C-alpha cells in the first residue's frame, strides 16, 4: 500500500476487508484462525481501527506501514486501567489488523493468569499454605476463572467437573461450565472473558493428551484446601467484566443468558427485593452484582455483596 494512498482510517479498514473470511472454513496457523470469520468480530475490529487511527493522526502517522511498536504502545496506554479482558481484546484486534504478535507484557500489562501467576498471587499466605503447592495450581486456576466450589474440584467427588461439562460457543470456545452441587442442583457459570481462550486451550490439551471427556478435569486438590479465596477473586473480576460489557453493549453469555446461565424468574424476584431498592448498592450496580451471585451459585444479592465483592 502506497504511503500517500488514502487516510489512515481507510487504510486500516481496507486491511480488515482483506482479512474477511465470512462463510469460509477456518484455517488455523500456530493455533490461531486465519482471517476474520464473523461480522460481529469485523465490526469490533473496525471500532479498534477507528480508535487506533486517532492515535496515528495525533502521532503524525499517515501510512499503515509506519505503525510501529511505539504507536501501538501509545494506543494501549489508554487502556492502562482497563480490565484484562479489554486489554486482551484490543491488543488481539490490533495484532490481527497489523499482522503483529505483541503481548500485554510488551507494554507493561500483567500477563494472563497461569498456574505460576496464581501461585505468586498467594504471597500473603504462610509458606506452609496448600495454595503454594505445585500440585494444587490447576485447582486454584480453575476456581479463579470459573468460580466453582471445592466439591467440583475434588477428583474423588461424584460431582467433580469434567471436560464434558464445558459449554462452548459456535466457534468451539468455552464460555461456561456446568456444575452439580448440593442436592444435585445444577448451575452454569460464565468463564471470565479474559480467560476463555486460555482455558479452552488448557482443556483441549488435556483431551488431546488422552483425558476422557467424562474424567475429572482436576487431578489433585489437598484435603484442607478451600476455594473461597479464588471464588472471591473470580467474583470481583467477573463484576468488572460484566460492567464493561454492559457499557460496550457486549453479551458475554453469547445469547444464552436466560437459557443457561440465569433463572430469570429467580433473578427478577431477587432484583425486586425491597431490602435493596436503589439501582446502585454500596457503589455496585445492583443488576450486575446479582448476575455475579448467580454465577457463584446463589440467587441473593447480599451474598455476592457481603461475602465476595465488599471483602
């Protein structure tokens, strides 16, 4: 593309047009799909392109070939206080448009959760804590991105979570997990948006390694290790992601909110509880905080507020 051809906004959108593969079979290279296969994704990328173009104009960049790391860094700086999901989304879109492979850490953002980062985040625990043990890292990670209870993590439990409990979207990405809890009660919890790609790859690698879809996903958890700490981390992160998704008009439930994730009758009943009349309670959006409660396996607003979000 010539340096003087059209303005930078048009150049970026033309690059997106070149990447469109709507209706075509996905081809993966190094584990990533080539091209853009969804109108919704293309629209999201055009939003990124428009915002990136403004940074380019302010930086005197007129050609797409001149968008280097320093320009991307200036663009990502505006997301310094955003959630991990937003950072990942914007950088993924930028990489796709520019054909680059930058990571959040390239710009000083915290990396996605891994077993190691979960372990390091336990720094305020005593050295003898079960959370520091390597064999517990799978359980800690899974609980922190799904909000599951301990019973779902225990491989000896009849209700241990399995790969077949995963809820996937049309693209095969895991968006939630089914859990069976006290009294045989079932629920589906949303996987954190920022962790869906990571968790999907982790589960798929286990299946490729020979794990049966109906075998426990978690291989070990110490007898005296609980999951409340990780459920609280999940609750706070899910609240932030839901709040941001609401502001951006994004459906994290992939159109299946009341089909799978939330019992609408119970939700409406709890929302109209006279104890919490205002739309904002203790600084939290009541509707979103209630969604977090359902994700945790509760149907009362006070549970998510006082046991998780306000702690």
